[in-house]
């Protein structure tokens, strides 16, 4: 008989146990909390999804293409030619770190494997495991920051590559946009590229400290600067040292003893990661190393007996030694500008994937500009920018972006094209020519006395004549007060409109100060604007590249000149005549501002410029074949010495560059249009429209009502000619009485920043025009030009617009590549 299992019904007569009363009534709180917890989690997940979606809508649709990093495989294959088809170099891709660029890229096989391993362990231990973004590393960095108050960067090596290449335009700003794009692109980069390719890119962009005149960027530069050897020859101890200083190279380099223990710690982590053996680590610890500039004494066990930093300058000396005797960086400023212009028109992969680039460079002009920079005498701490353009089409003939040193790569910032600096008095010819276009004459007079109202400018020497001076005299002496009165009468809105036609972006709130130079511009912009004086009034947007063909010969980009008429031919000639007067009317003893711009056998016109507190010095000028501008100042801004004058510093640089560009070429003259005649006014030969050459000068005081003829307070030219006094009565050299000199307004230089004005300083009102100033050349000596030459239909690299120099000077040394 089988026994049945016991069940609850087996004892029907037993009373069921009575449940114990609970201490609290039944509740669903625990279940409710769990529900709310999951709801909260879901809510935050939804918020996260929506946030990611919103960021994608805002920033995800214009992400760069990670395939652009393929350029590292095509380094040096794109060839660059000048305007005649002569090879000037190869276009080398660059990788940036902050504001510094490395153009000497190394392959991974050219970098010590010890350095590769040390950098990975130091900067991103999970580099070979994660997929671009190391979330564990980010979490670890956040926890360390919260618990130990030691904020640690969580960016992976891949993210660093993205930040310094594809997102270089966002710089290092810690913005949500950059972090989002950085993470997305890092994932894409990790997906599309081999880890070794990414590591190679990183080792070429690392910032390794301040070498002196420039930054140390990339493994090649670091190995040379710190140990004076190629990156491939670094041993394990040297590699560990370089990896140890990466987080703060300038601080860690200067305190070897304090950061020496970090080297031992890094060696231990490399052993843990299996990248080196313990024996290798022990040997590296005992290896004696001597970073540049340090005097170190060692114990046999790897500890220090002493360490003294004696010559930090050795870092830069080591870099210079690697470049000694080489001219690797000839034409580099121009090639920088080529790269910057083309990256706005084609992709990086297209640009560096081989092919041919034809530019507007003239080798002779570029060499002359570089030599002018090399020979320049600049104030301590100053640099420069030089731009020369062809007036016939606006193509850049030469560009120098920094003060040029033999054998040293120019800094990456190109002042010739990128800088925007206040132009000072070099803007005045544009205002004066605008007045001429409205019917003014060079002989019209303008009151030279203080301005009424809140704005109180001053002449440079803080004096005024209190009389009416001719426009010609005011420009020759660069007087501010008559110029501002002209601006009042012409109207700043009209002047702003004209400046925009000339390729500038004038400030909208500058007011009358715009008339005397608060416009900001680059040398290339100024050279292009002045070119309109030399070609009959046509403005050409400046250009650098004429044509780009890919490696199969297909034309990818073909520049079409963009031009517009900004002056009629007669007005352009009148403005040019005033520019020639600035250069030729006054001798040095008479206060000639631009006398040093003269070039033998060539017609020259131009204007100096100086800004408040002598921060910026300018000269912009024209010849029949070349228009150019030179800026001198401090890169970071700041005041130049009181002895720095625009007539003495940028003007000779311009003269050296332009005369070198014209050397060996037959002198030509400007083409004078019809309808021009000349009159001698106050012993100066001036150009006039034939239609108003004999009209009486108009006296103007800056008001819109000052159009009347024969102002009683302005003596007529007939009266001036009849006086026995050889000084022109309306342009007396006598300054205002000392007790009537106004106090300095906000817009004027401070008294202790203004030197005593020498004869060549801008703004002098104490000298008169040279009565022996030469007359303008007869019109029958000026050959006609073909207007069609101003805008060639096709930028043929073999078609020179400027006649080549005699004797083959243009081709000397022209075949050397910029980056061998």
C-alpha cells in the first residue's frame, strides 16, 4: 500500500494558525518606490536621447570627414608652381597642436618603439582596447578630480587627434559643441583607421614645450630639441622622460628632480602592461640621460646627486642646428597661404593627393621680399608682413608672413594675409581720392585747426597752423585735422561704402576716426586696394592660386578674376598723382614722409601710416608693375619704441622688396588717361581734370555748407603768388602758440609716448612743399595698355603679366622645393 503524501486537508479538525497582528498596516510603498525608480531612470534616458538628438541636429550635420586624415599617406606629392610654370616646392600636409603646426611629419617607423609604448602607457593605457572614447578613463578622471581634487584629463589619444586636426578651427575651447563633435569623430576615426595610424598622427601633433622662438611640436622636434638626435634613435630612458613631461612640458622641463620619480612610476606601469620587461625597466632607470640645458650628476643606482638647469636656450639651439646651412623654408609663407586658400575650395584629400597647383607667385619678387625681411632693421620684439600684388589682375606676387630668418621656418601665423591691424594714415589717400571723385581739386583748401565736438583728434606733432592748407599739402604732411574735416564734409557713410568696394570691412561705429586710420586690414588687402591707383581704377579681389589639377591632369579649380571699377580713370590718376607727391614733393630736410620709397628710374607713389602709441607702422605704395604693402608691429600687440617711424622702418623694407622685384626689368610708366592737365599751385605741380583746372580753389572747413568759393579767411592762390615772402601764406610753417595747444583727447597719443617729431615723422605741420618738385611726365611718354589685360580669361601658368627680368634673374635658384 502506497502512502500518500501529507496535505493540508489531512487534519481537518486542527485549528488554522492565527496570523500575528502587524505593527503597521499593509503598504505598497516598497513596490511603488521601485516603480518610481525605474520611471526616473527611463525619464533620464529619454532626456539623454533627446539631448543627443538635439546636439546631432545642431552640430552633427556639418561634421568634417574623417577620411581627410588620409593626407598623411600622400605627403609631399602635390607640386606647386609659380606664375611662369617654375616649380617652387611641394605642398606638405600639416598637423596642428594649439596654434603650432608640424609640417615635418614622421612615419611610425621613424619613431622609436620605446617612445610609442611610453606615450600609450602614459596618456591612454586602454588605447588599443577602447573604440575612440575611453569611458572608463573619463570616469576615472572624474573620480580622481572629485576625491583628490586633482582634475585629470579624460581625452583619449584618438580624441586628441580629432581635436587638433579635424576640429582645429574650434581650438581648445571646452564647449559642448567641441566635446560632442570630438566624441562622434573619435568613434568614426577608430572605426575607419588602424590604431597605428592614429598613434602616428598623435605623435606628430603633441606639444612638447616652448623652444624659444617657436613651439616644439611632434616627436621629431622633441627628440631634436631635448636630445639632439632623430626620433628613431631615442632609447627607453629618453622616451620615458619625453612621455613624462607631456602633460606640462614647460613646467616639468624646468624641474628635473621633482618629476624624476614619475619616470620610475611610468616604467612600472609599462611593465604591468607587458610593454617592456622588468629587466628593461631596471636598466632604463639606471641609464644616464641629459636633457638639453641641464647639468646632471648621477649615482650608479639611478638616483640623482645633483641637477642644475643652466641653459634653457639649448632647446632652440638644437632645433636651429638641425636646420643649419639649409634653405628649407624659402617660399614657406607663400605656400602657407596657398594651403589656406585651397582648403576653402577642395577637400584635404584632394589637395594632398598629388597634382599640380599653379600660383600667381613671381619667384624674383618672392626672393626679393624675403631678402628685404632678412635685411630689415626692426625694433626689438617686432615682426612684419609683406604683400606684393600684380595691379593687372590682383594676383599675389610675393608674401612674407613673418620676419624672415635664414634657415628657420617662419611662424605659422601669416601676417601678410591673416593679420588685421589698424592702418593709420595709409588710409588717407582713399578718402582724398573719394573727395576728388566728388569734384574736389588738389588745390582746394581745408582748415587746419581743432575740431568742435566730442571727438578731438590732433595732428601727430600736437600742433596746427590755424590756416587753410591745400589737400596736397595736407596729404604730403599727413595732417589729421584737415583730413577729419574732409571726412565730416564727405560723410562717413560714403567713405564706408567706398571701403567696402575696395575689399575692406570697415567698423560701423568708428565715426570720424575712420578717416585717419581705425580701419583694420592685412597687407594683402592694402596692396590690392592701392593697385587700383596703378591700373586705372579697377579693384581686383586678391588671389593666390590660379589653377589646380589633380594627378590625372583634370582641372579641379580654375580661378576667375573678380573685379569691379571703383574709380573712373581720371579720378584714379588724380589720386595716383597725390601719392606720387607724398613720395616726391618733399626732400628729407623738408620732412618728406616717404622719400625712402624712391626707386631709381621708376615712378613711385605711396603713403606711410602710424597708429596711436606707435603700435603699427605701415607703408603702402604702387609702381606701374607692382603694388605692395608692409606692416611692422609686435605680434602680440603693444607699443614700439618712440624712435620707430613709418618712414624709416616699413618704407625701406617696401623699397627693398619692390626694387628687387623690378630689378632687370625695363622701367615703364603709369598710363595717363585723357582729360588730365597740370597746373603749378603754390609751387607744386598738380594734376587736374581739364574741365576744372582753372577753377578757383574752394575753401572748406568740414561743414556741408562750405562749398562756397572765395572764403574770406582763405587767401587766394593769386595772393600767395604775389607775396614776396617765399613761404606760401596759406601753408606757413609757424606752429600754433604754445598756450593754445589743446590737451590730448582720448584718440590721440599720450604725451609721453610721442617723440619729438623729426623731419621725417608723420604729421609734421612745420615744413612746406619742395618748390623744386618735379613735374609729372608728359602724357606722350606713357605707352597705352590693353584694358583686356586687366582681367585675363584663363589663368595660364605660362603667361607672365609682368615682363621677365633681363639676364634670367627670375629663374635663379627657382627649382628648389620648399620642403625637400
